[in-house]
């Protein structure tokens, strides 16, 4: 999903609107009479009747998984900033987070890229649905195409899910009928070396041991959804890093959550004795959250080049990180 820095800007909406799709939602047939094993246990696509997953809360805790390391590695000044922000009301933190991260993102990617990101999310969703369906039908070109659209961790997750469906002789069929009212829901930024964040999110194809050794080289600080990674011997604080990023003098990666009102059909089809049987059929309008992530950008370049890639769908990976993080915190509390 390539960025078009020269495209006309289209400002993202920031408040929900009533749509035609919402008004006709009650008229759309839903079929929930299917075995649970063929849905969540085999393919993690949300049904229209299901609640949205709960993601990692960037404004409440660190967005990073390794909470113990972060508490130990954060500098004294960074800890003071985090503590001061923590006493603010949630609404104030959200406002500050949006303002800070948007300034960093615009400095790195440009105003046009940020103004058009919601339209980009709406445009890429039908392609995502088509490619996932093609991959389920064993289209040899689909995985390579998906690798250009998805980040590494999301691609690996969905390919494992599709493999499970194939072993059960089940085919995925996703069709997007319409996408309306895209709005920017959350915005986060990463500043610092790309290797530091690759070791955290699994983007690099490295072993857990190697990733762990890489993490030990950096100090991570996350405040207001803006995460900064710095080598231990580098005295640059989180506050100084944010000033550098706003001034266009830092390497930055941007993540955005875009909420879409989508009318789509999600089916799982089982082939038994040469006969197709639909075991999941959910044709409805619902909210879908698409997380886009930019490739790392060196804002100091005159014309930085980057791509947007789909990093998460309906908080699939983020919710799994949250669960794992809560498990880690529970274990630490026992020590």
C-alpha cells in the first residue's frame, strides 16, 4: 500500500455519523447457527454480533510488551514526565496524545499523507478481503501480494489461520460491498532505530534469543502513545526525542487506527464429498478497525519515501499482546 505524497488531501473525520448502511442494518440477514469451532477457533474474523476486541491501551500503560524491562530502563527524567501525564484525566491525555503524535507524524510523513490516510484505509480494505479469499483458494500469487499489503507479523498470523482452514477443507470468502465514514480513531508514533522496534514487534525474522539481545541494547520510553527507543549510552531523553521528531530530525514510524463503517459478507465454506456447505454466513454492516503502519522514515531527508501497510485488523494482534502483557504483569506481581 504505497503512499502518494502528491495526492489531494482529504481530512479524516473524527466523530461518528449516521449512515445509510446503519439505517438498513436491521434489514440484513444474519445467520448464527454454525459450530463455534469453524469461527473463532479456526479463523479470527469478527462477526457483526461480536464485540470489538480490547487492544493495548497506549494512554494507560506502555504499548510495549516487555513491561519489566521498560520500568528498569526508563531514565529518571522520562519517569517524571510519565508520572506527570499519568495524573491527568483520560480526556486530557487523549487530546495531548493526538496533538503530539499528529505533529510528529506530519513532520515525518507530510500533511498530505496524514490527511489522506483514512481514505487510504477505506480503499485498501476491499483488496485485503479479495487477497485473503484468493489465498484461501490456494492462489499462488496471493501470499506474495499480501506480503506487500500486510506487515510481517499480521501476514504470518493470517497465513497460519488459512492453513488451519485448509486442513479442515474449509474455504474463506470475504466480500466488501461498501465502506463509509472512515475516521481516525487512534494515532501512535515510534522514534528511534528501526532495529529496536523490529525486535519488539517481531517484524524482523529473527529468533527470540536474538530479539531479546537486541532489546537489551535499548532504553524504551512510551508516553502518550509516543514511544522512543534510544541506545543505553545515548543520553537523549524522551522529551528531547519528541522535540527532535517535531523538528523533522528523527527516524519515525507512524501507526494509525482507522474505524470504518463496512457492509460486507463473511463466509466459511466446507467442501465435503464434493459438495459445498456454508457453515458461517455473516452478511451485515458493522464497524471495522484497520491499523495502518508506515515504514520507518528518516525525516531529515528532503523527500522521504515510505509505504503504509496493514498492521492489524480489529485489534487481532494488539489484543493478543494485551493478554500476554497482562500475563507477564501477573507473573511479575508474584515475584
